[in-house]
């Protein structure tokens, strides 16, 4: 028996589908926190009192029987030709049914219709005639009071939204227009389960948006590629072609097939010069903006689909931790870390104001996309601290700029410029011995703080979270000091720095 998610996986890539079918089913950790029973709140919005409620593992006949006598069916399980679906809400409308899809986001767009189309395909084939089609989604304007207000939390729409989040295409007509017969797809999926697939072929689907989680398993040879491989060329659509033509290294790149990005230039120059490229003038110019005392700031945060605290909107962010290292002109370093379990944003803002020096530069990695936004959110939530928090925003500098702009490239970066990647060759030990090594791991662990009753467990999580966040702000000092050294270095001295 398949689910719609299996169809999506197969449509993405048969190899992906097979690997997922055979994978250990570890507990799924959503990237966005959803503590509430969202179907229960949505049912309140729809005014449902009496209903048939489907259960995990239900025989499909159960829902079919419920169609005979119930007004509302909630989470009913149906199946047709080995495809099993779960329908959020069905409401009787004469001898037909109205369907309510549940979208746990702000604006359902019509760019991924498979879930809707496949659901309707199953229902239609079972002879369940649908009249009206609706999508319930979270209301972007909703601001939580003391309690959740189901009426205001959700919006019921009969249209999808466009990229400007304006309602456009009608749900019913769009689904019926795009719906396809799944018979052949399901046959192919069944056959694929039984046979051995030919070797995977790399296509854009392997790296589009983000690298497929099975990339290394499918293409293990890339793990062994040298640091200056042409395959590390950033944003290049021809790198695989060049590699297969024998142009194996960055320095061999066919200049005619470059897109012309500055990072590509610095990568090629780094390889030609033995491993390191520095645009010293540009680097000095960037560093000239930085003033002592230099505060290195890193936030950790959680995003909630349903606002858990008063004054929050759907998908608002709750910062729960920051780490701060301050580098003073005399070379001394001070350090602070702040960690909260619940909503302590006001206290956090007060600590930030106390901990961050009133003058000097504040450095963050991806400052524009993260720390600046967090400071602006705090400023908006606590107008009494607005001026001080916005003054911090004005003093922010983004440490990833020298790497994003191709000002500095070391082939050891292998086409990446994350803080962890750069720290990886500057200070190998860095993140290696930590129990938490990634931002999302920190979030997953933080979620336990609320629930675990084991004191030792809690102590360990708190310690791990602090160590991880502190490493992020410390790593920024290491990278910053390396950049300073590169900027001051005479070109001939670079020889010693090339391969780190
Ligand atoms: S890496 Fe590419 S070929 Fe391999 S499973 Fe992912 S999408 Fe499919």
C-alpha cells in the first residue's frame, strides 16, 4: 500500500523512492514546531461537533461505511488501487460532498498540486462525488491572545494564491484540470520495488533547492574528489560536462563556459595560485568598516506554525539562545551565553542590551538573513528597547561577505562558505568534539527541554546547547582574525597560507 508521499518521492526520482522505502523509519522531526493538535482546532473553526473520526491503520471500509450515515468525516482513510489517502474534512452536501484540505502554512500556492490531485483522484474513483473544494490555511494576520482563537487562526479559501499572496486560481477547477490517472504510476512503483535499478544519473533534481540527502550514497566518488576539483565550481551548469571531458581541476576550467560570477573567478585563481586567492584591496576595504570592541553575535531560534505565546503570529520565530564573544582592542576576549526554555524574549532583549558594548561593530554570519531580523523583531515587540536594538542593527557587519563576494577563497572550502566549513580547515577541532554540531540539531534538542523530566538529561542538553552556540560565536573570531592576517600579509607570504 502506498501513500501520496510515496508517489511524490517516485515522481521526484525512483532511486529516492527506493531508498526511502528501505530507510530506517526514524522519528520525523519537523523543521517547524507544531505542538497543537491542528485538526482539533480546525474542526472547531468548522463548527464540527458530531463526526466520524478516522484512525491510523483503519480498514478503508470503515470510512466508506461512515459515508452512509455521517455529516462530517474527519481524517478518514480511503484507498484505491493500492493508494491510501487521509482526507482532512469531508462535509455532506446533499448527495455530494464538500472537501476541506488543511494547509499548515500561510498561503497555499498552486505550484505543488500532487497531494490535492491524488486525493481527489482516489475519491472520484471510489464514486465519492465532490461539490465544493476549500483549503483551510493559517491566517497570516492573526495575533494570538491569551488563548488560541480557532475562528481567527484559520482562513477558508476556495482559491490558491499567487507569488504575491493574492488569491487567484480556483481550487476546484485547478485540481480537476491538473489531475492525472495514477494507474500507470502505481504500477511502475510496484514494479520498482521488485527490481534492481540501474545506476543513478545525476540531474538537477539531485541538487535543486538543496542537495538530496542521498547524494553521497548515489555518487560516492564525489566524496573522494580533490579540494580543487572542477566539481566544486560554484553555480556552474557546465562543471559536470567539463569534468567528464577531462578538465578535472578548477585551473582547467573552460573560461567560455563560465557564468562569470566573482566566486568562480576567485576559485580558479585560488587553484592557479596554489590554493588561496585574496583580493587584498577589497578585503582591507571590508575590514576598514570594523571597529573595536567587536561583538560576535549568534542567535538560535525556533519557528512555530501555531503561535504558542500571546502577541505572536503564525510562523513567528522565538529566539531562545544567543552567544556573544567580544574582542577588545587589547586582544582580550569576553564571552556571554543566554539560554531560555520558554518565552523570555524581554529578558533576552534586556541581557543583549547589557552584554553588547554600546559602541563598536557587531559581527554575525549571515547577519542580514538572521541576526538583523531577530534584532528587528525584538525591537518591534518591545518598543521600550527599540532604539537600542535598532542601533545594534546599524552596527552589524556580515562576516560571510568576503566569501560570498569572492574576495577570499581557499580551495579547502570545496565550493562552500558556511562558517562550519571555513572553521573546518582553520581549526579542525572546532565543532568536531561537540555533541550538537548543526543549528537544526540545536533546535531539536531544545524542544526536549520543555518535556524531559530527567534532571541529568536536562543538564546535558543545556550544556550541549551552550557549547554549540558558543562555538558559533568563537568560530567567527577565528575566521575574522584569519581575514585580518590575510589582509596584512605581503603577497609573497601567502605561500605559507595556500594549502591549509
Ligand atoms: S541524489 Fe539524485 S539520483 Fe540519488 S536519490 Fe537523490 S535525486 Fe535520486
